[in-house]
């Protein structure tokens, strides 16, 4: 089997105030997916952005076509978990890729995710393959760029704390650039109760509980160029309370 020969990839892009970033992230996704010849669609789930993100998405739909750009907006901000559920319900691919729309996740890594799945599919004719491939900032040549020292210390500290308390078996539990088998993602989303930043963490914890296999690919994470970061004091408090919840219940 050739890599991705009979598969389709649904790329979910939840957006909120990303009108500057959306055209470029979409163009980059199209560039790298088309170069590899993959069958794919980009599902944009805008949560009522007041900055005109939906209008930009509508223009992109006109430029690239409804077969590539699938618009599934919602009236207001309802949370990351429900955005994924909404996107999955409209996904026609058998694999789903989730990533941020703010250019912190570079689409050039998507073909590596796909190749990594199939590397294990065909190796020695074994049937084992990964249910999830997750991008990691903390292995190999992975890294973080554009953050000040304080932000890096917070990120490293949060990751270390999750490793100690949850023992997830992956190096980057708080990352949000991943490829899932669609049926696996649906089951995980249905089993999670966390919101916001904790949601990504709980997804991996639940995946380990259910015995799903997880592979990791080193990625470069780059801080957003346009728009404001959505990480603040309330998100840090939410992360800590969510971490304690997962520690107590898993």
C-alpha cells in the first residue's frame, strides 16, 4: 500500500478571531497536501468571531472550492471539545487532523504524521499501526520558538508536572497538533469532560486508558504572529484544576 493511497484526511481548524492567520494557514495546508497528492478537506469551525474570520473563510471557499474548504460555523464560542465534535460530524475522511489556525503549527509536518502511521502499517508486514500520531515539542529536533523565557518555563513546568502526576507515556501531553483515526477521535471526544486547554491533555490520558497506540513526531512550535494569545491567568488556573482532576480520577 502506498502512503495515503486510499485514505482521506479531514483537517479541523477551529477558529476564533483568526482573520489574519486563516488565509496563510489554509494556503500552506493546500500546498503541502497537494504536493503529496493526498485526498483531503479543510473544515473551518468558526465560533462567532467578531473580527470577520467567517467572512474571510467564505472568500477562501470561493477561491479553493467547497470540496476543499468546508465551512461549519457556530453562532458563539462553545469550547474546543464541542468544536471537534461538530467538525467530526461533518468530516468525510477516515483520518482527522487537528491543529491550531494561528500558524503555531506548520502544515509541513502533516505529511510526516501520515508517513509515520504507514511506516508501522507496512513494516515487516505487521498489522499494528498507530491510532494517534501526536506532535511533540520535547523530543528530537522539536522545539518552541518565539516565546519569552517566562512562557517557556511555564510550558516546561506544566509538562513536567503532567509527566510526574499522570505518567501518560508521551513526551508532550499539552500539545494540540495531532492525527487521529476518525473512529478513535470520536470515542475519545465522547469520553472527555474537560474544556479548553485541559481537553487536549485528557484526550491522551483517555487514549492510554483505552489502550490506543500513540506515536510521536517532533515538531517546531512557533508563537503566533498576528492576533492575541488566548492563554491567560484563567487558563492556567483551569489547567491546574484539570490536572488535579485527572490525577484523582485516572
